[in-house]
C-alpha cells in the first residue's frame, strides 16, 4: 500500500499568524524586540529551540516560562487568522478514495494537533495523527515516523513524507522513506534544497501527481 505522511504547519495548515501571535506574547511581556520574519522561518523547530535562540543570555532561565505562556495562548487561539491551505481537503479526499494510507507527523503535541484537525474536520482522513510529546525526539530524528510505521506498517519504498522544512526532509531520509519539500510553506528554502528532497511541490495539488508514481 502507498502511504503519505504529512507535516502539519506550513504543509496542510497555514498556521503562521496563529503561531506568531502566540510566540511573541511572552516576548512582549519581557520587553524583547523580535523579527516576525525570523519567527516564521523558525516554525517547525521546537519552542525551546526558538525561545532559547531569541532570548538574551540574562533571560535564558525564562525559556520554559515562555513555552508555557505560548501554549496557553495558542491552545485558545490556534485558529487565529489560520486556515487549511486551499485544496487540502479535496486532495486528502482523493488520496483516501484511492486507498492511500495517510498520517500526520508534527512537532506539535498530539493533543493540540488533534484539536486542529477536528476543528477543520479532516481527522477522519488519517490513519494516524501523531505529534511530538516532550519526551519524544524531535525531527530530524526519525522517531515519530518510525512510531507511525509501528501503527500502519508502511513500505519504505512506497511511502513519502511531505514537509516544508529541512527538518522534515532529514527526518524522512533518516527513516529510510521518500521525501517531498512543500515549497509554499515557511521553511528556509536554501536549507531545504541543501537537504536534497526527492521531490518538491509548489501547491498541495501536486501531491496527487507524485503519489501516482510511487
């Protein structure tokens, strides 16, 4: 059976505004100057990595506090100016009708991921929806992808991971599956090209063409 594993943010879900809105809240509380473009490019990294990089050394002990404040805001406002990319539900529907196994592998915790997919009514398309909990290694570690394999037992040569950052591409490669860069997402394009994905797409509709040749 063919399988497609999707990243969430920047791949299925245009969540940029909601993430930035929540991310900058604790920074503003601390009076820290930030660059929204930097925040956008960093989407896909863990919150600890992002806050650890942007906080000055004298506030490094505030990383965990910032993460908690982010989660409070985001859990209440994940839908803030956010939406599925155009065509996502139609593409998922066609893939499912063609007996393609579908999964989500995201850095987000599973709980909020499920809230998002439920809110936008796409949960039923997926055989597995898996987030990265605090004790799970994050991409580019392949752990989350290998955990999905335990659930659906996909074939490596007929499975592709689609994501918008080099972390997604490297995680897929480390798991021994095919990879596809979603170039319409948030990731740093230079880093994505350097990671050498097997395929790249300019919009979600292109997934259908790639799946045909798996």
